[in-house]
C-alpha cells in the first residue's frame, strides 16, 4: 500500500514493498528513484558527521555504490529504505573522516595558497556556512562516536528509535540510552556556555547544543 508523508516540507509518496522488490532485483530505474528521493538526506547526514562538504559528497557516492552492491540483502518487507541508506552512510562517513584527518595533517605541512580576492555577495554567505558547519561538527565531536551517530540519525535526520536501530543494527533500547546520553552531554555544554560572542561572531559549541536540544525526535 502506498504511503504519503512529509519530509522537510516536501510530500513523499513511497510504495514500500514493490520498491524493495525492484531494488533487490536490480531494477536500475527503481534505484534511480531511490537516489532522487534520498540523496539529499544521505548527503546531509554525511555532512553532519564529517563536517566537510567534499567528504560528505564522497560518503554519499560510496553509500549508493555500496547500496547497489548489497541490494540483494534488502528485505522484501518493510517500510522506508531511508534507515538502510543512512546506516550505510554512517559507516562511510566514519571511513572518509579518517581519510580526511590524514589529508589535513599533510596539508598542515604544505604552503598556504595565495588568497584570491572575490567580491561576490555569496562569498560572505559561504564563509558563514563554513563557520556554522565547523561549529556543528565540533559540537558533535564532543560526543562519543556511537552517541554522535545516534544523535545525528534521530535528531538531525529525523529517524525514530526503531528506524535508527534498523540503520545501525542495534536494539531500540540501545538507541534510547545513547540518545539520552548524548542529550545529557550537550545539555552540560549548554549549561557551561560562556557569554555569546560579539555580533557577527561564530556561535560556541554550547550555543549550538542549546539549539539541538530544542529539537524533538519523531
């Protein structure tokens, strides 16, 4: 039976079981539809975990490549395939994160490139986005890996406990405990927050944590 729900303000209709059967059978058109439906969600999830746009794109590509290669493992019965994809993306993001740390260590020893002057209006916006992304990644980095992954899936990606458990291959109770621990950790960061930075300054990790804590899991 077809289901319709709203994801980030966009109506999404998915016929779960036929889609799963088509994906498992290697239907390229069905896989293309799967990509169109969830590529943005996979990318955003990878971006939160890596803190780097290029690494998030790499993780997204690796996720769908792995999904295609392991398509025969998809159960014929079940709901949305989003948890399956985000589970793969979680592991891929971790892998590219390790690669990023190695590359950053190399770049730190390399000469800095000459700055290129750019007066485009969007430049300021991109710098601000980069700063916010850095703050998000640094705040989540204060959590242990397992807690961070559950937090990103439940709070940021909007999965419920059951879906997050499916994505990570762990019991629902473990999801609940890890999310509770992550929230408690971020709450402590928020309580320890220093006075807000001057106008135009970058938000602190604690300020970001406070924003996160306002969100509710679905």
